[in-house]
C-alpha cells in the first residue's frame, strides 16, 4: 500500500513539473482524433491569435460536461479577446460524436478526441482537467488546473495575460 501511495504521489509531482515546464515553451506536437475517427495533428485547430486548449476526462464526467457548457457560455467574450477554444476529451471519437449529437444546444467550438490519452500525457494533464493558453506563436502562456480554481471556466486573469 505504501509503495502505491508513493508511486501515485510521484506521478502527481512529475505531472506538475511537466506542466510548469511547458509555460514559456512551444506547445509540443499533439495528435488527436476527429469525431469521425481520423487521427490528425491539433495544429490546424489552434487559433490564429490565441487558443484556450482544454483537456477533459470524458463525456461521462459530470464536472467535465458542466465545464464544456461553461466554456460555451463564455465563448463570445473569449472570441472578442481573440481566443478560440479547443476541447480535447479523453474518450472514444464515436462516444464524443454521440454526446454532441444528443445535446439540445450545439457546442460551437472545436471538440476533438484523445482516446489513448497521449495528448493529455504530453502536456502533463494525465488524469486531470486543465487548460493551456497558447498564443499565436504556439507558445504556452499559462496553465490552469480546474481543481485549483473551482468549477467555473471564467478567468478574469486570462484576458489580462493576453495584454502582456
């Protein structure tokens, strides 16, 4: 039991170090899947100015679903500031496609699948829900862990960060 606890804590620390090491660096190449099941680089989905790249557990996660809709609610404000949203969900493409198709309202930002979690691991998200602010040069400007901030995706400091 102690060795499992140590291993878990070590993995959490390694992920935190990896996340902090990304700030000020270029976003690594990430492969994701479209809801059609085709594998593709995330590069074409990143915004011309800034991108809020969000990593979620899956559509089975109630908190993640709330955050997906919270992002939709803030979409206009973020778009006015030159920020596009891309959500990478650690779920199967067909599961995400079914989820999106069965909603009463549409999610009007890009949603991609990361079924094997490789994109999540490359940025240190692992099993966490987090967001990266990526600028037009593909540099990671900020990393926020939703667990550190509560449930809301509204972040007044985010717009200030873009002015720097």
